[in-house]
C-alpha cells in the first residue's frame, strides 16, 4: 500500500508544470541573475522601444500550454518573466500571445485482443491552447561623452 502512494506521489511531483518551454540563446555570454522583485517589462510586437535606449537580444523564448493542463495566459506571462530574470534579461520584446480554442476527438481503435473487435469510438473534447513568444533583451548603457 505504501508503494502505491509513493508511486502516485512521485508521478504527481514529476508531472509538475503544465507548460512546455523552449529557449534559444543567441550568445555564449552569461548575465547575472536578476532578483525576484526585479520588474521585467514586456513590450508587444507593435511597440517600438525609444531610440535613446539601445539593447541587445540575448535569446528567444517560447512557452506553450493547454487549459486542460491548468495553463492560462497570465501564468505564461509570469513564467516568461521568471525565466527572463534567471537569464539576466532586462525586458522581453516582440511579444506575441496566441489563444487558440480547438475541438477534437479521441479515437479508440476497434481492435481489442486477437479476435475481439468493437466499433470505433469517437469521444469529443474541447480545449484551449496558449502560446507566448518573445525575445529576451538586455539594455546597453552608452558611455557618456563629456
């Protein structure tokens, strides 16, 4: 009995997060981790940063998840900010969020065992797919000219 509970507990612990994260680094350089209370600004793809602040793109981030697994748009944004802090980024630019509801069916094939067949079953389901894409940047301080 204890083994069953332990197995279930380990399976729940390993399942963890309901999202998939992909990060592609554009540099070999490591940046210092930002504190947990550091404000990471998020700029959509329609917003252009002012010319007075130069920046460097250090990587591309993509997070996706399904509503049936517990994901929601705000959770993806908070997770993106957390990853940006860990990578040492100052902000996230070119952000694009996609919310795609979809319908589908699970198809259970009509074969059970060697010679026992049953009719194919179609089980309808619906879900919502969330996706967050953005570029992590660091601001470059320009030296002042006297």
